[in-house]
């Protein structure tokens, strides 16, 4: 369930970002008003000379708000994801014998000591 919500918020976030990029690129700069005054054709647009600026700037503001909210939501959702196990062995089930058998493991057999003569014979270099 959490992964589905995260993916949905991520999709909205990406779409809002792409929409903002497109709307910002469509808006006229401050110097474009001077060109419109000399008949560049902006006054005959769909929204009128100043209507498109209001529509585009308001839509950009709405998308910026959605982008900001989804950014905070993604940060919150990412912090709520449970930590992944650091080892594959952490998920292994414990064998039933190890849980029910309380006897300790047998001690290792003692290592026999070698006589000093054997050590001397091992260290000698054959001729």
C-alpha cells in the first residue's frame, strides 16, 4: 500500500514539474510587452493581450504549489519506509532443532603437544 501511494505522489510530482517547465517557457518576458505594442500579434491571442499572462501565471502558481506539497509528501513517505535488512541471512528461519535442543555443543578435542625433538626435525633443512 505504501509503495502505491509513493508511486502516485511521485507521478503527480513529475507531472507538476513538467507542467511548470512548459508554462514558464510559454510565458512572455518583461521585454515582450514592448514588442506587443508595435504589433507583434500578441493582442490577437486566445486570452487577449493581458489575459494570457494572468492565466499562465496563475496556472504556474497552482502547479508550483502542487510541486511543493508533493515534494514534502515524498520526503515524509521516504522517511517512513522500513529499513531494509543488511544481510540476506537475517530473513532465514531459525532451524527447529537449534531452538528446542538446550544441550551445549561439545568442546573441541585438545591438540596433542609435539615433543621438542619433532620440532627440531621439522625445522632442519634436508641436505
